[in-house]
C-alpha cells in the first residue's frame, strides 16, 4: 500500500470549535450566498446577534435596540443586562457556553444551542464585543475567531447596561457580498411586530409596533380584507387572522421571535384550531378547504424548549404542543366571532362563496382531466427529472425551468442534470390570467399542463420542485412572458412566491473571446470590461435568445455557478396594485412607464 493512502494516528485532526465552524460553515448557518437572497449567511449572522438582544427584551430588560449596517460592517447595541464581564470571552468563543441553558435566566429564547454568537465571531474578519454592567466594562476583539485583545475597567462616563457587538463578515468565507437593506428592514419589522413596545432603531429609522401581530396583518393586507382582522393574545400564544379575496392561503408563523418560513407543528395546530373554532361557532361541518381559501393569518408561540429541524430554524418540530394550541386557537376564534357578529356574517358569506367556487371548479377539473387523458397519459412538453421535493435531501435541489419554445428547451435538455433538473417548454405566450377566475386555468391547456407538472393543483404543499425558474429571452417577448407567468403565480399560487420558490434565470447577454480566453457577460458594463481585458481584436457575440447558446455552452449557466434572481414581494397588499399596473388595461401611465424603463433596460 502506498504512503498516500495510509490511515493512522497522524491523520486524525482535532479542530477547535471555531475552526470547525469555519471549515463546515453550512452546518451552522445553512447557506453562504452573496447577500442577494434573504436567507444568505450574512443575514443569519445579523439575526443571531439581534436574537440575543431580543432575548434580553423578552426577559424584561431593555426597551430599545440600536442597529447599524454600513460598508459591510454591522453594529448592534442592546440595553439589557450585559454579558457577565468575567465570562465575556468564553460567551462569544467557546461552544456550549452561555446562560440560555438556565431557565432562571432565559425562558423563551430562540438561540438555545449556544452556538449563535460564536458562529458570528468565527465567520467574521473583525469581531468586537463590549459588555457594560454597573459602571464597569469588558471588551474583546477577535479576528476570524482568534482573540486579538481584551481589556476591562471602569467607565469614564455613565452608560446604560447592555451589550455592544460589532462585526464584519469575512470575505474569505462569503466572497464579495453586499447587504440588501430592504431584506434587513423586513426582518426588523418582524422583530417589532413580535415584540410590541420594543423600539428598534436601524440606520437612524425607528421601527416600533404597539399592537403586535395585529399591526403585521394590517400592514400585509391593507384594505383588501373581507372583515376586520381578528386578534388574540395570551402569555404563550398570539394570533391574528382575516380573509381576503385572493386565491390560496398566506401564513406568517413565529417561534420565540424567530420567523419559521417553513411552518411546522405550531402552524398546523393553528390551522386545525382555526377550522374547529369556525365550525363550533356556525355549528356546521364546513370543509377545511372552504374555510381556509383566502385566509391570511399570523401565529406566534413562546416555547421553553423549541426543537427546530435545522440550525437556521425555519421549521418547528415539537409535537407535544399541538393539543394546547389547537384548543386555545379554537376557543379564541369562537369567542372572537361571538363578539364580532358582523365580521362573522362576512366570514360565512366567504365560506359559502368558496364552497360554490369549489363545486364549479370540480366540474371544470373533471372536464379538463378527461381532455388531458385523450391527449396523452403524460404531461406534454415536460422533460422530468428523477428526484423531486418529496424525496428528502436528494430532492432539495430539484428545479424546473420554464422556457419559451423548443429551441431554448433543446439546449437545456442536452446540458441539464437529469437527476435534479426538469424542463417545461411553453408553446408561445401563455394567456393573461389577470382578473380571471381559477376555472380559467382548466380551460387553457398550456396553464393546466404547467400546473399539473408543478403538482400544485390541489395545494401548493404538493409542489414537486424546490425551485421554479423562469428562463425566458432577454427581449420584449421574453419580458412579457415572464410577466404573464408571474401574474399566473401571484394570482392563484402566491404562496410559491412568498415561500421563496420562484426565481428568474440570468443568462449571459454577450460572449467575448479571443484565441486564449472566453468570457460571458451579463451586462454591457461586463462586456466593456471584457473587451478591455482581452484586447480590441476579440470577438463579441450578442445572444438574442437562449436558443442561440449551444448545449455545450449552456451547461455552465445552469450548473453550480447558475445565477438566479429570487422573486420577492415586500407586502401582500402590494400584489393587486402591481398586477393591475402591469397586466390591467393599457393606461397612459402604464404605457409611459414601460416605454421609459423596459426599453432602456434592453437596448
């Protein structure tokens, strides 16, 4: 056996806890990213530090938190008890050290694993922490998790107790990242809604909510509600609910102040209790789909020992909480309806309308299925992949590309990963579905086939792919098709967008090459830089459509370096206005806007 294959004691490594965080970053913060996605690692670092400040507020210490994000550096100051001065270094650098294992100090904490701040420290090129208690302070400065200096002493000027953390995410780990202040603002508003009375100051702006989740739902829904928002709050549970005329359901769920984007047992228990409360009030056995269609609701629970399904805490796994949440929600909803009889009447009318729509839809569904059977047993224009979302870790990267025409689809089919990448080719432009009933999907073969390919006919929980990627040409027709598809999703399946499943594929506009090197450019600026770098004699090709990119070239654009732009919306109430503006009647304002903006972007 050769020496390079030997396996003995010399090959065994022992890493410090912070070295392990740097080596296996994904285990601790999920993903890295460059800041273009709200789940990217730099926001997780920010969240971990703010969570600690929030935990102080939850326990009754400090009524304000100051946050600043500037030039890639984050500063957070809370006015809680301050980390005990003698344990400052250990609390930010030694795994499994902290007060959150002690129920006397923290009862409803998000960061129960004792890793959060240590991960921030390990993954920062600069990390500084200062604790202030009773006129004294302790300070420690780290670089990539390694202590550089520390000092202690008495304050020269009086300051309120609390903790100050300052950090710069390490570009060795995160690359050329950039903080998106809109993502941070959204997160801070969530903190404000979940901690009524707390003042958060972010880059000079004040964020504060006096009515908690009631404010959140009012902000999300605006005036588009069928009845005023229902609200209930107890020591461990807070809920808000209403109905709109939108299709589908929308939920905002939280545990100990943490937004659980994938829901979990608390959300499923809320849905069950919500249904039971309505059934008990009306004394009718309404079907769950008729009650939940058009629901917009928020739920926040406080738990002593939350069990999350990942370090990033997107889904709650505690099963023991179901019975009491179901019962408390049922009682709260029933009581609220008794006290708000006019709202109850409007809710009943909505449920009856949902029943009627479902019956009408079932007839159309049957006709559509019969027609589909006559065409083919499988979905036309779908080139499927092997693994899907329901296949666990193997399906976590499953992606369906929605392309225009067979030429673009052809390049993708030849270069895709058949295990996780599916292709659905559109035949021309899909129908503008704006303002139409859901039955219109079943009368349009193209949209029906796409819905069936995605697996979302009955519920978005049946989605077969983790990512839905719109892959259209960067021209007028391509942009129009993109808008038509987004209108389809936002009109009938907006949860796909709000849950972060919909993306736009960025493909290069130019290829610049000489005999030695080829560069692909996604903008005119990149093209000009490439021409300058490769010399005036280089060849410049403008890709007019995806079909012009050969299968051999296309593989790299849908591989590990694929550029995806997530489709996001700031608030649900903005959706109807946006759809009306872009897809409604062709008003002079709309025409002027498109002429000034769209043409400038593609010339």
